[in-house]
């Protein structure tokens, strides 16, 4: 789901990527809300809060919301920078470093942020870290899928879904309807798994508190292992059957 790019990338690859990472984003989203009362998978709301605090002349709070957006931006920058760096020599492995970094962040926050009473500084640090991690994820997914998949926020997805549902009334050619139906199915899958991630994350939070982030890290690790095992399988397959098609 990670290593296929360009013409080698199929709808199934995008679907696997979308469902898994939107599920993880849902877990991170609800954990951030419950643990530090902060949205950590998108920055749209933070701009509104930033403007509100400026209006109220609470500039310290305004700066905090502005920094939230910067950490998401830095995560996106770091993700793509590392991916491009790796892609120079190993284009099929460009996802390894960004995903590993995201896993490390989720594990670190999930294990180090377990205080019963978080200070204001600790809460902000957790929010900064999770926004950075989600910036990493969103940037990587966007790059790999060529902007077909985004997993950390739903506003654009609902907009695109609304547009495509209206197009069902006008697109009559079979190839157009097939492509449109696939796109609608993909968007519904992302929305559904984000929702499932939020619900299941809320349940896990009642048991694990902020260690719920370890669940998200676990699924990311499984995804990396799955992709690695499939890669090794096809390498062995090509050696045994050199004319076999991936």
C-alpha cells in the first residue's frame, strides 16, 4: 500500500492506505481531544480560535493556536523532505522514515504523557507533537496517492463527496460511472474508518488513557511489516518465476 507509485498504483492500494491511516487518525483525533482538549488532526479550527483570541486581546493564547498550525506545517515539511531524500536512492522505500518517525512520536507521547494531572506546558507539548505527527501522515499519504487520499481531516472529503454524489445524476457513460463510483467508495471508506477510529479510540481511552496512542502506533507498525513482507514475497517470486507479474 505504501511502495506502489505512479502507474503502478491501483485503487486497492489507495483503499488499503486510506482505511488504515484514517483509522489511525481517528484514534489520534479523539485521544487529543480527551487528553488535552485539542484538535490534533487538522488546523482549520485553530485558525478560528487564533482569530478569536486576537479579538479578545489574549495574545498569549493566540500565539499558542498559531504555533499549533506551524507544527502541522513542520510535520508536512519534514515528511516530504525525508521522503524526497530517501527517494533519491530508494524510491520504493520513501515511506519508511516518515512512518517510522510518526510511530516514534505516538509511542513517545503515549508513554511519556501519562501524568494524572498534566501541566499546561505538558498539554501543549502533547498537542504540538500530535499535530506534527498528523502533518507527517497527511503529507506522506498525499504524496504517495498523488493527492487522491487524505486521512487526517474530513472537510474536503465531504465537499468532494457531495460533488461526486451530484455527478451521479449526470455521468451516464459506463467508464465515467465506474470511476465515479470508485471515488465515492474511497471517500466513504475514509470517512467511515475515521469515524470507527474515533469511536474505538474513545473506548480504548477509557481503559488506557493517553496510552491509546500506542494502539495507533501498533497499527502503523503492522502496516509497515505487511508492506515489507509483501515486498519480500514479490522479490522471491520474481527470482523463482522471472516472468511473473506483480
